[in-house]
C-alpha cells in the first residue's frame, strides 16, 4: 500500500527527510514517531501527493502518489483539522462526501460510526475538541479507503474515546485497510500498532515491531521481587533494596531466560514478581539518544 525507498525532501538548504525506506502492507498499522519537526507530517504529505519528494521511489496503492486512484483510495485526517463553525456535523460530512465523489447519504452512517449521531444536526461551533476530532475521523473514513493516513488522530480524545478510536482502527485493519498514523502518545500505541518507525531529524533511526525494537535496543529488563527471604536473594543476586521485603534487579535482554531459570532455582519462596519490559517510550528515548544511526 505504501512503498517508499531512498526518500529525500529538502526545504531550502534544510533536509527534512533524508533517505527514508518504509513500507506499509495491506491490513497493517505503522506508527510514525518522532519529536516535533522530525518530518512525520512531511512524510504523510508526500504519501498523499500534496508535497513532492526531491528524490527517491514512492509507490502508493500501486502507482505514483497524488494520481486519482491514490487520492480516492486514501482517507486522510490532518493534524489540525478545521471545519466551518456554522455548518452542522451532517452538512460538513455531506459536503466532504460530495467532494470525494461519494453519495451524501454516506454521511449518516459515518456519523453514527464515530458516535456523533445525536449531535449530527448541531453546528460544529458547539462541538467539543474531541467531537471535532471524531468528525475529522469520519471524513477520513468516507468512501471505503484502502489506506488511512492519520496525523495525531487521538489528540483531544479522552481515554474512552481513544479506546474506541483504536477499535475502529482494528476493524479497518481486519478489512485489509493499511494505516499510517503519527502520535506522541507512545504508551497507547504499544499494544495497538504492528510496527513503529522512529524518525529523528528526518532520518529513520529504528523501525520494526515492538519485539524487534526491544531486540535491537537490548535495554535491560527491570525485575522487582518480593519475598520473606529477600536478604538471602539480595546476597545471591545483588540488586537494589526497595523496602523490607522487595528488591529491584535488572537483567540483560539476551539473558532473560537464564535469569528466570536462576530465580526459580533459588532455594527460597518468591511471593511476587513484576517483570518490567522496556516500553515504547523507553525504546523511543534510547533510539532518539543514539541519534543518526540506522538500524
Ligand atoms: P510535529 O510533531 O510538530 O507535527 P513533524 O514531525 O510532523 O512535527 P514536519 O511538519 O514534517 O514535522 O516538519 C519537518 C520540518 O520541515 C520542520 O523543520 C518544518 O519546519 C519543516 N517544514 C515543513 N513544511 C515546510 C515548508 N512548507 N517550508 C519550509 N519548511 C517546512
């Protein structure tokens, strides 16, 4: 659905995207991560055909970005979407349907889909930020897109609406829709995206599934133990005492199975164990600090 190789984009003498290789397959969700100004939106605009790359190979839905089939096959939610405040949600979405060459009647079902059915006939000026964001999502879903490009889609949504947003993402993925999204909410992406790509100053510094990124980063795993015999465990394994009965240890990623074996072989009872694998935020910080180095 997206296949990009050696993508370069410059604005003046500033290189905003520097040799990006990325692909997103049917039914896959790729999260694009990076600090402000890393190049996420620019990458999305190139996929959409709104911005032209300076060099590199760009194949979107089997051809050039921006051609008619690519435009009609993509649903796009921009970062800061604005609607006419005097139009109702329904009027707004009906207009978007017509602009995309679809029947205005499609609007009703989509408004229900994003739970704006009851507010559909109120002017957008009366909508909360989260409601406007959902209206933005509804317009991205017009016309059964094969690829969804969503720039910070969960900004402004409360935790319940975020969950519902990701259930919509799952539903579309299940139908084979490819999804490219950007977000700064790293924790919520962990269980909900297939792969993450980390951009730093226009360069791709890491890319892969969470398990791949963990393997590449090889960050230590934090383990917290509670036991009546914590002194004895501390004597044998070292670590940092937390309080009377708890101990915090770290174990190398590649030694995690051996570490578990050593724990189970201890001649004492362990009452509780917390296994703290590095999260996407730890991995992001790691790759961002490393900077510049390609995977
Ligand atoms: P954010 O998380 O803040 O949305 P981003 O990762 O989406 O950031 P981009 O919007 O792609 O970043 O911007 C990447 C860089 O390109 C920034 O330095 C930005 O100032 C620059 N840039 C983007 N559009 C233009 C433009 N039309 N002209 C000149 N510079 C631009």
